C-alpha cells in the first residue's frame, strides 16, 4: 500500500499520539485513509499486549506518558517532544550522554555478509541463478527453511561465543558491542519464516554474556524489508539481474550477473532511476519498520546490558531526508515510551552534513548521530595522506557535536585497500576495484567445522562462477586478503612506494605494523578525542585480516590493550590537539544547570574556590575554564564535552599548519618498540659505555698488580702513588696486597724500587 507519508505520520498511533480512544477514529483527522489503512497500526506480533484502544500504548515502563492538549506535544517525565518540529524541550538532563563507547561490531552473526564469513558461501561457487545465494534473503530462499536454519544454528553457535566475548572484555578491553540484527527476527516475512527461527534465543544469550562481562550492547537493525541501500548487508542485495543467457563465450554456458551498475533500494518505495527519487513512499514498509522497533523494544526493554537502539543501518544517500527524519522521530518516541533509559542512535544516511542534521531533534535527550568512516575505498595514496585524513575527522566531528549533539563513529577499520575477498559482494566487485593487486593467503578451514557444505576450498580448482561485474573469490585454494605497506625513510621517499610494489613485501621491507599502528592511534585520537566514541568493524573475520579484525589487530599490537590514554594516542594528532579545540560553557545555558555541573567538575579537580557569587558572564567564564581543564585531562578516559548539556566544543586554531607529516615515522616506531626517543637512547648508550668502562677499570685496578702499578707509575704524582686509594682493602681502585712504589733519589727516574708488603 502506497500513499503520502505526511498524512500517515500525522495519525499514526506509532508516534504515541495523545488522542484518546474515543477520539481515534478517522473523523478526527483531515487525512483520509484507504480501505487497508488500519494496517499502519503496529501488529505487535509477539507483544500485542502493549497496545491500547485508540492507538495509545500501555505504560509498561517506569516513565509515564502524560496527556497534553495537542496532538503534536508529547510530555514525558523529564522532557516534552514536539512532533511538528521534530524537537524536544524542558529536558531536565536526568540522563546526560556523558560517556563514550569503546566498542566493536559483531558483524556477520545475525546478518550474513559473504566477505565476513565466506565459509558459509563457498557452497554456492560454481552454481547458477537458481542455486546461488549472495545474502541472507537468498541464503534462506535457495537452501530452504529447514537446511538454512540448520546451517545458521551451527554458524550462530561458533561465530560468537562466550569465550570471544570474554576476550573482548578482558583482553581487548572494549566497553560496548554493536550488534547488527535482522528486521525479520522481530517481524518475519518472505523466506525468513522458519529460516531464522531461534535467532532471538541467541541474542538473549549474547545479552547475558555482555551483562556478565560488564559490556553494553547497542542493538542495530541492520536490515529492512525492500532493502534500505541495496547492499548485501541490508539483508537483500537489490537489484541483481542474471545475464547468463548472454554469456556463452569462450567456454559455453557461464553464469553471470549484474548488480552494482543497477543497484537500488526499495525500503522507502520504488526508486525511480530517471529522477533518482521516490515519487511515492511505501507506507507498508514504513509500517513494517516501526513494528520492528516496537517489538524489539518490548522484547529487550528490561535487559540490563542494552545501551540503546539504532533503528536502521545505512539508509542510502537517495533516501528522502524528510521522510527519514520523520521515521527517526517516531522511532525515538517508541523507544522513549517503552525503554526510557535507552540511547537512540541514528545513521547519517551517508550525509554527514551540518546543514542536514544541525538542530534536528534539538533538546531531545539520549540521542546520537552515527557516521561510518572508512578508508578502504579511497584512492591509493601515501601513508601521510591516510594519516592526515584520519586526523582531519576531528574537526568535522567537533562541528557536528556542536550543531547536532553526540556523534558516534559506528563503523571504522584500518583497511587502506579493497582487497578483502567478497568485500563488495559474493564473487563480485565494484567496477574498478580493487585499485591495486592483492596479496593471496591460504583459505582457512571453516570456523564452524568441516561438516559445512562446500568446505574446505578446493585447492585444485581455479576461480569459479557465478561471475559478477568484478573479480573477488578463491582460486587454487588461495583467498585475496590485503596488501603490505613498505618501509620508507626520510629524504626522497614520498610514501607511495607501496603502490608500485608487489602486494607482499619482503620481510625486511614490510612496514605494515608501523603504518597500521600509527593509523590506529590517529583514528582513535580523532574519534574518541572529540566525539562520543566508536565501534570498530569488525570483531573478527573468517579470512585472517587484521585491518578488519579488532581481535587480530590487538594481537598484532596495532591497537593497544587496556587504556587508550597513552601518550602515543594523546599526541597522535598533535597539531590538531595543540589548542585548536576547547571545551566551553554554552552561552545559552541557564545558570541553574551550569552551577551544579560546574561544582561537580570543580570537585573532581579539587578546586575549592567559591562560585556562589558568580553570575552571568563571570559564571560562564569560570565554567569554561573548569570544563576545558577537566575535558583535556579526561577526554581519552571517556569524558565528553557535555556536562549535562551546558558545554560544547569550539574550534580555536592557534598553531600554524606547518607540515606535521614529514614522512618520518622512524622515531615513532622506536617509541613503539622501546618507549624512548632517539635522543634519550643516545644519552643512555653513552652513560652505559662510561659506566661499563669505569667498572672494568676498577676490577683491573683491584685484581692486576701489573696494571695497578703501571697506572700509578705513569699517571700519578709521587705523593699519590702509594695512596690508600690504591692500596687499601676497601678501595675501588686497589687492594691491600698491592706493592708500594718507592723512588731511589740516587737513581734515574725510571729506576723505582718496588717494596712488597
């Protein structure tokens, strides 16, 4: 059913309308619904008990929705939401977003992505259009519910385990997990019925492990009916056109397909490729998505591990922004109604733009903007360029934090190439990618065991179809993985030797560890130093690729274990940190909110000055000084420039931008290995040599009579030759059995007579 979205949002009870039961009929609004308009109300398949007559929701949470006089104002205990402006007011800051997340994504578990877990998809190599799966949708469709569910349960049992969660918490020291889930788990449809049975039980188990190891979990609805971006990670790659009938040369029938040149996303409706717009919005799909949010909230509202919800992942850049914002706002109200303590995270739709998001949901507590920052699709360049790009995000994030509010980098990696097998789809690739030759590694044994069909990869077979528009797949038992960086030094090198070199560097020239370590420091500095934290994509990969695997990156030393507040990370973007950003009190913040936050920060800094008589500009100035001091000290420990909504970051450039990046990472590399600078190393070396020489001299003077006498005879004045320094038992330069030297006045100077004790 398709009809204008504005009409539907106006009447939908999904938005927690204040309309009473007796006033909820169609006559109470100017919007006229078609015959099946009642479908817009959530069905609450699993939890219908929370519905009330008139589209109102029963209060099953601690916070009670207070009825207000108009349909556009919805009052909660600690704030008021305004549907007409997509804003909130009267926020009491009872739950300010003051902490950062340091997390990883559990990708490839509940939502299949061939590049993350290729062992699940090897069984489709050499197949045709009726027997090939490229995503979760076709996985269920091709295998059938029973066989697909059998394989999925084996996958669920092994891809994420309690031991892995424990390692993430205790070794990798993450604080949060971002869990992609399928919309079908909360409102099943199509081939998912029966195929994904049991998924909720596994999610329950994961939440229990997270609680046990003190980790929070952000539930991320990663897929949506109709696909929100056309990627395989949306649950269904859209669209895929099989072109096998045109592929009979050079060796007869060949299975081929087309995806990237004709990709589309139909969650919001049927995409018109000519105008690049959605002429009509599909309200059945919107209704489905809001039902998913409602059912998910009801299912997990009491879980102590849940941090919050992200209602849709990566809606593509052609999504109508006004309709997307309406969906976000209605989803937010559902969350705050059912789980008032949850955070609400929204993806930026690949449009990290202040003009789009600045002011959206202003005043609404507990919301954040999610942006995904990858370098894997960037044009190959020098490592200096990658470093600079990583640090440059600090200013962009700070600007969005000031204009919108909390920003989380919900996905990032260390990949600087596009080599990971199936990264752009099963047996497919974006035209033109990868831009550089890739290194091949032995395809690993299947993580779920050898009972998995199609495994292990046959080492006696070449690259098999079906073939997409690009090449990416196993060949002769080898899988494409990544490519190495080369060691380069100051001077004529411009940092681009790795581009022209073979993908695998000689051991003595492999600079991957240095580059990845520096890049990780700079990204962590940028994402955690200014914003509200990050989630690394991914926690692990089937084919070992540390650029995409947090656990493997930690194992290789690229990402530090424990605290992220080391000097290496603090100074990683030193030019950006040299005073350019300051945390100041908001000029529009009220004194009644500034004062308690200021007193708290002063207490943390042991500042005992009296602020009772400070008002207006004087109070704001004092708050700015204290806020900035506290933030500078604690930003890499998880502190953000928020202070109950009374502070914000300001960009204040004070240092000239001389070339920070001189293409010389050797000093930093020495610090990685030894923890000291080159100058300190030289000083220590000199001191060690002097100390060693002194010790050797002392031993010789105490043990060798000939050496002792020679030194005394040649270097010492007569009156010092028999000093106790050289002849006493406790001396450093002699012993009591050393001979006395006596001059014979009547002899030549060299005819000294030696008297032994």
